[in-house]
């Protein structure tokens, strides 16, 4: 069902479906219509592994990193122009996951042994938060 209204410039504004077609937009009285296409979801093994790894990273953030090292990852985010520490952590986790996947060749083992590496800060004079113990620093710094 399509809906037709009068626009600000007194031209018809329409959106919705007309049969198997979808109104993409209207401008100055002209309608742009296209055939509705449902995007494919290939559900390949690689795609499922990547989604699973992303879900694992999110769980690790919620259950561990957010509670213990949030200020650390926020600092890394500022130095590397991420929006926040969550995105910096996930990026680092996925990079190490891919490295472990090529090294071990097994998706499950790669998820287990993926420990986010510290990305060296752009500004090396920034003091790390005191909440991070020396043991944690050794995990995150790739020496």
C-alpha cells in the first residue's frame, strides 16, 4: 500500500509499496521507484566464524574488560582515534583473532587464545592509568 501526501512544495510525496515495486523517494514531484530486492545472506562458514568471533569479543568486553580496564582502553581509543574504548578493544580482539586463526587453523582455539594486543600509542608521553597492573601491561604490550 502506498501513501500519498502533499509535500512542502505542493508536490506529491509518496512512500510505500506498489505491487512488487518500492517507492525509493520523491523529489519535486518525481517518484523514484525500484523493484524490491531482498539481500542475500550467504551464511558461509567464514561469515559465521567472523560473527561468532565478534560475539565472543563483545562478551569479553561486557564481562571482563569493561569492569577492569575500561580507562585503559579509553586512553588507547583517544590515541588511535577510535570513538571509545569498546571499539578499540573489539578492533584489537578481531586482529588477534585473525592472527591466531591463521596460526592455529581452528576457529574455537583461535577464540580461546585471542588476547587483544596493545596498539602502541601515538603519543608515547601519555601516562597509562594506574588501574592497570604490571601483569596486565605485559599482556597488552606486544614485545
